[in-house]
């Protein structure tokens, strides 16, 4: 039996940031176990057609907290990144307008603007009617029928699957109410209104793909990381992985259903894990250049399999072509052609109605046994990479300090 103080499952951004933070505290008694042959998880890149391609989908660095940015720039200094102003668009019918839709309805033909305005004026949230509980009704209530029918409902179906009512609404509360007055003013003045969406400005490496940042973090871990090792079993009471690696603390960043055997699991732990759902995304590269200045374009049209196109040459210097992102359930190889293709089995954790309660119970039961869930899969949240880095730093600091004070 090999023994370590910390065993970290998964070498994506969460696991890499946690392990590097341990090194910052001069803690070297740890091991990171990764099933792939390279680090970075969803943030990995690969050379395709002479330039980097982000195989987990389009990834851009937009960090809200200074301490996280400082931490990341230690591995890849600011000079190695370009800064871009976000230019993302939505293909609505025959038109391509800027995103977010509610701020840019003025870019549509006038007849269309009127249709949108009429339904925004009578959206439930603007009339003060009670907030519905179900996802689909909630979208109509929040954004009005036209934005719901033309964009939000088809787009969400394409990315998360057709059973939208199995999703909760708790994760959408951040969406602003679409104001009739402001939308009308924006259409009359022919300019956008409201706050900018996430990634209004973002960083992308000058010479590499996004994966380079995480490669560099992994290099620092040296012999403390092992690749090509699939975690399949855990004993949560004894804290043993794959029957031969024992830990004082287990930090889990891999999807919970990857444990085919869980010794010591209670019925509520099993019920929580069995309730978790996810969607998978296929990345497909096309060599042709797209005539657009946008970095990415959303496609709600259900007749097309993909939901997003990433125009690589608009953010990755000296590159050409574009790639599509398609939910695996919708992916049709005949449509895709024969370019490079990569399947991300675990892409989006689904925000199902019962998820918050199930995850709270799972994480609290396991924490009592010094098994911690961390990151996109460990916590089953749509976290971006900067957010998981912050969570990893905070958890590592808490555990190291706890040991110091014991
Ligand atoms: C399409 C898309 C676009 C995104 N865009 C952005 C963006 O623009 N900016 C941004 O900041 N974030 C973005 N994200 C989110 C970002 O990918 C995540 O925040 C980040 O990858 C989470 O890191 P993680 O380590 O928690 O999980 P992951 O990156 O998924 O890493 C998990 C690791 O666990 C390993 N693993 C899995 N199973 C096992 C097993 N059985 N044994 C051992 N190892 C295992 C995996 O191989 C992987 O390396 C995007 C995500 C998607 C899907």
C-alpha cells in the first residue's frame, strides 16, 4: 500500500491548482492521479492543422479575482497572453447579431424588433406574475415568448438535451430581467444597452492553446503526478484508492460515477451519485476559413447539429479554420465531414431540479470522512477554470492551516 497525506484525483485545472498550492506551502506529501496521458482536463489543447486547438471546446481566460490572476501568471506571465474584446454573435434566422440577444435586438430587421418588443412587454416578470418553477415556463416568464422560442429554448435543448424541465431554475437567477423600456430605447437609438456578458474582455495565449497554462502547472509537480491511471475504486472510510493508494485526505475532482466501486457508501451517497447527470460535447475541426470577425457564434437553429462555432483565426494567431461544438446525442458524422474530432464525455454537469440537495448531502457526508469534492465535477457546478482555481487555492490553504494548528 502506498501512503500519502493528500491524494488528488484528476489533473484538470482543479487538481493542478490544488497540488501547486500545496507546493507553495512546502507540502510535498501528495500524489495526483490522472487517467489521460496529458494534464489539463477540459482545458487541454492539441496541435491540429498547424495551430493549437482547444479539444475541450473554446476556452478563454477571464479572471475576476486578482489573487487568482497573480497565481496563474506565475506559470504563464502576462506578456505571453493577448487581450481581446469579446465579439460573440448569435445566428437568428438569416441574421447574425451580437450577443447577448436582449441588448442587441436593435440589430434585427424592424419587423422582427416589433415582434420581440411585443412579447417582452408582456413577459411574466414585467407584469409581476408569480415566478414558475419549471425551466421552460420560467424562460418564457423571464424573457418573453420571442427570445424564449427563437433562442433560449432551442439553444438550451441543443446543449443540455431535450428534457429541459428536468433542469432547475436556481442557476439562472443571475439572468437580468429584460426591460421593455430599455429594449425599446435601444431599438430607437440603434445601440446596445445593459451590462456586458461574461468574458467581455479575455486573455488567450499568444503562441499556444489554452492548454499550455495547465501543462506548465503540471511540469512543476514533477514526480508527484501519474498519468494513464484510471481511478475506479474508493474506500471512503479507509480513504483507499484502487485498493493500493492510501491517503489522509482525498481531493476528488473526477466525475463521481467514475467510481465503479465505493466501499463504505451509504444509501444516500449512492442515491446522490446515481442522480447526477451530464452532457457530452464533440469538437469538430473544419479547415475552411469563416468570414466573420467574431471569436465565436451561437447557433440555436435546431436543424443544425452544432450549437457553437469557434472562429479560431480570430483569437489564435497564425491559425486558420474553425471548429464546431455539438452535443454528442445530436452529433451526426455525415454532417461533420472528416476533420479532426474529439469527444468530451464529461462536458457539462446538468443542473437538475434535485441536484443542490443531493450534492449538499453527498459533499457533507464525505467531508466527515476527509474526502473532499472539488471543481466542476467534484462539486457538479458549471464553474469556469478561474473559479475552480480559486476554490482549489482556498481548500488547500484551509487543509494545510488545519494541519498546522492541530
Ligand atoms: C465547451 C466548454 C467551454 C468552456 N469555456 C470556458 C472558458 O472559456 N473559460 C473558462 O475559464 N472555463 C471554461 N470552461 C470550463 C472549464 O473547462 C472548467 O472550469 C475546468 O476544466 C474545470 O476543471 P476541473 O479540473 O474541475 O475539471 P476537468 O477539466 O474536467 O478535469 C478533470 C480531470 O479528471 C480526469 N479524470 C476523469 N475521470 C478520471 C478517472 N476515472 N481517473 C483519473 N482521472 C480522471 C480527467 O481526465 C481530467 O483531466 C468551459 C467548459 C466547456 C465544456
